[in-house]
C-alpha cells in the first residue's frame, strides 16, 4: 500500500514537514510526498521545486490527489481545511491547537468516522518524555514552565493555545483524571492576545498542576517537574533529558545507580539518581511516521482528535478564567 501525503501550508513548520516526509519517503517505500499547497503560490512553487514535488493551485485539487493531508496553516484556518479533507475521505494530521473553537473541533470529531485524524502535539514525541515510558508515573503535583522569546509566528492565538497547550495535553495524558477546578491569570503585553499566563488545575484524583507559559521571556525554558509518592521526575524538553530521583528501602539493590543513604523517622533509605537514556529522535519526523503507520495498520494515533479536543477544552476554560479575572480587575 502506498500512502500519498500532502502538506497544506508552506511556512516555517510546513517546510519542516516537507523535509521530514521526503526523508521518510526514502526510508520507507510506502510513503510518497504527493504535493504542497499554500495561498502564497510563489511560496508553494518554490518549496515544490526544492523538493521535487507538485504545487497545487487549490486545496480541493490537492485533496483529490492525496490519501493523507497534513494541515500546517494558521489556527483559524484549521477547521475549514480539515472539514474539506474529511469530506473527501482523506486521513488528516492537524497541527495544534486542533481548531480555534471547541464547537468546530467537535464537529470534526463527528465527521471523522473511521478516518485517521492525529493532532500535532509534538512534545508527546520528545525523547525526554519517551524515555519515561518504562516508569510508573502517578503524579500528585506537576509544575511546568514553558518560556520563549517573542516570535510573531503563533501570535494569532493566545500563549495558552500557542505554548501552554503542549503541557496541558501532556498533563491530561499523565494524570488521566477528570478536571475538578481551574484558576488562572494572564496578561497581554506585546499582542492583542494573552502573552504570559499561569494556570492551576486540580483533578478529581487529587493531583494538582501548576502551569506557566510566556512568549515574552529573555530566555527559553521548557521544563516539567513531576512529584509523586517516593519519587521526583524532572523533564527538560529543550535539552531532551530526564532525571528520576527515588526514595527506596535500605535493602534496595541499586545496581549501577548513584545512591545516597539517608535516615529519617528512625528508618533507613536509599535515594537513587537515574538519567534515563534519551534516544536522538526527531520528534516531528517520528510523529509523522506514527501517523502513517496508523493509516497503514488502521489503528488509533498516539494523539487522537479527542485528545486534541480535551486539551483545547482545558485551554478554553483557562482563557475564560483569565477573561473573568481581567473583567473583575477592571470593575474595581
């Protein structure tokens, strides 16, 4: 079976998607780059020439000549393009956030049927997070910081939908419990949207997540800290590294692990330090490969359309909380 894949949107991210698919085309015979489309025809034509593919003159023409569409356009356009793709029975990859409204995202879910729809929450494929698959994670408290310097790309949505939504998606996947309560604050500094925000999410199972995101910082940071019974896990998405610190019984066989003996409450323990091996994985290329594997084998993606909707729902609630806090301040 050959899967003809096409990229819709030839900006910075679209170019990266094209590059990765061409590499996958060489590595796996069943993947074929069928073409690209962008409203800027010159941009699409230039990318098509560079990667020896076709620049289509319309989305409809592209969808008639592909099996899988990867939507890498500004968020407000996601729904209309994805709707056309699903109506044309085309498997669809949608960059995050899935759409600009919950209502539209839920409409796509209703229409998706047996088609494969994956949402581009790329951090799920970060080597630092993948390295923790072998560990049992039962978070009691999670703290995240996702900070970046200002970049006009992505400013069409709030920092919650641009950056924080990555951590929201990961946290929902880790905690696996209904949200009980959300409180949030944020402000717009450089754009008409929220540029820096903090949210505190409480879950039904007792876990609490404190999430901070900023796109007006001087330095970059993408870190997550997970606290659970007898363990602390640190994840650095930027450096693709993780660390696991655990408290073990005194007779625990530490093997080659670095260990420090400690004593408290008249009991002896060993604190072990582990640095899980993180593979040198291209996260975007890996998420693409798994998307195509799902099409080939008719199985659910790692990040489903429902996952994308769940993350968007929490992000939307955070925005409502921030809007309410701004109104309340204005009324004082």
